[in-house]
C-alpha cells in the first residue's frame, strides 16, 4: 500500500519550495557569484604576488650585475688611460710618431680572449693623444668617424677644463652621437702633467654599442628591458638610450640606480621583459573563472529546471494527465477539513506489473489512460482523480450520503469487468475497490484511508486468485 505519511511530508516540502522559489533562486545565484568572485580575487592576488616577487628578485639581481659589469669596464678604460699617462711621464720628450707606435703595439691589438669573451676590451676602439691640447687619434676605425666631431665647442671645453682641474680622474664625456654616421662614442680624457707642468691630455674612446654588447644589453630577445640616461653639460637635453618610460615607474618589477664614473653620472633603469604578463595571466585566470562561473550557472539552471519538472510531474501525472499525488493530497486534506461532506474511492489494479512484463510499457501506459477514461465516465466532472502507481484515488466532492459513494464503487466494478482492447491486445484486468467518506469516518484523513486500506485488503483475501502470487500492490 501507499505510504501516505511520506507523501504528505514530501508534498509539504514541495509547497514550501514553491512558495520561496524566487528567493531560493536569488540566494543560489548570489552564493555562486560570491564564491567565484572571492576565488578570482584570491587567485589574481596570489598569481600576481608570486610573479611580482619573482620579477623583483630577478630585476634586483640583474641590476647588481649590470652595475658591477659597467664599473668593471670603466676600470679597463682607466687602466688604459693610466698606461698612456705613465708612458708619457716616463718619456717626456716622446714624439707623436712614437706615441702612435706605442699605442698600436701595446694597446690596440686584441688578444684572443677579446674574440671569445664578451667582457673583454673590444669596446675600446681608439685613443686620443693631445700634447698641448692639439689632439690626434690612433684607431683601427676610419678617421672620418672622429674628425667630423666638434671638439672646440663649449661642452668639450667644459670637460677639458674639468680634466685639467682633476688630474687624478678620468673625465667621461658622452655618449656623443656622430652627426654623419650616427655612431655613438664615449670620450674618456685624463690630464697629463710632466714635472708639475701641464703636458696635455690622453683619452680612451669607447664605442657605446660595443659597450652594450659586452654587457648583453643590446639584445631584443633578452629577459630584461633597459634604459640609460647620461647628463651632458651645456647640452639642451640629456642623452637617453632605450625605453625612457622606465624612469617614470616606481614598482617592484622596475629597478633604477645611479652609477658614478669619477665626476660623471649615468642613470640606469631596467624591468623584466615579461612584467606585464602578470596582468595577462591574471586576465586569463579571470577568463577561465568566468567560464567556470557560466558553467556553474548553467548547471544550476538545469538542476532547478529538472527539479521544477519533477515538481510539475508531482502536480500532474505525465501519463494519465490526472492530478499529481502531492497536489492531490493537499487538495484532499483541504476539502476534508471544510464544511461539506466528501467521499474517497480507491481503485487498485491487480498484478499490473505483469502486463508491463508480458507486453511493454507502451501497452501499460495506454492501459492506464483507458482506465482513467472509464473512471472519468463514472464520476462527476468536478471530482478529483489521482494516480499513484497502479492505484487510482477519486475524491468525490459534496456528496449527500454514502449511497453516492457506493454507486460510484459499483459502477467502477462494472467498468473494470469489461475487457481492455489496447493495440489489438485484449486484456482482462482485475481490480479491487475500496471507499469511505467523511460521513462515516469524520474529518480525519488517516481514519478514512485506514478504512479503505482494510476494505481493499479484505477484498483481496476473498478473491480466489489472490493466492497465486504475492500482492504486487504492496510494492507499488
């Protein structure tokens, strides 16, 4: 038999869900959105924090190495300037030809290490020798690369005067861009005094781009982006190489530092080339989370749709289109608690599962529809019909006496005695019917259903075919 207490409980749950469905939908949507929002912020902060920390450490380490390499290269320039200075001090009457020969034999030749090692002195491309400030250049490079430069301008005079007043220092002048070849050179001058008298100066010429190559700065495929800014006295603007926007940022992934070469200062700036990838990765994380968010919303939507259809199936039987048992139970209880008298008739099909087993579910479904049609032909148009498994329950509304209930029960027996012809299959269907009413059992729904259950059970026991098999209706 049917567990009526369970059906009453499940019906109550469906009623509560239906009443607060809009609030439940809104709450679930808010919870899912909040969960994904928090997850997105957490992942974005974690990913960006990790990448920024990693890039900051890399940038700091690279800046330390860059400053070390730059000062080391400047030490080579100082070393070569000191060699020339000592040679002149040791040979105060040396001629220009002898100076040129000394440079060509001792300073210009590159050893094999210059070919294999990037940090060798191959960025030094020439030497300036200026007795009484009248200079000539010794270099393997074409002379026109240097003669086109104007060494009598105010800027050059400033650096020459600075060299005279600081004979112990190598004065850096540059980088200077050649107006014809657009090459960039750095002129490093040192004043020479012989026996306390100013002799002139010597200079070491450095190719700026070769200097960059020696420090692996002039590469577009490197891991870092660089910029160098050098102050030039008496010039309209400073010399800037690289990405000048690096000097406008103060961030973990950016590094800036000033390097002093005697009296001269260079400002260095760098950043990790993929520093912007943290934001790109964060955008990818947000995009993936957004896809999962949409997937979650779609999944929840179909879950609610499924449960809504399941609820609708409880309100309307999809096979017979009669009232679903949950809705029917609510209506029955409301009617019974009213002032009018009502009757309840229960019709149970015997061994209905055997029909599905012998034929198929299509035949069984059509048979249920035919039983429903015959019941509707017997009861009144305003009576309520519900199917639960192989049982049909009829609520007869506004009866005058139990005679009305007995009449319907008798007519239903007559209808069920007739053969059922379904798709050219003749079926002799047996059924037991029980009934009760508020007239005989009062307003207690449980009392009415208990009387019907006992009546059906007694009827089954009195039928001669009852002993053939177990009562299948007990498992419906």
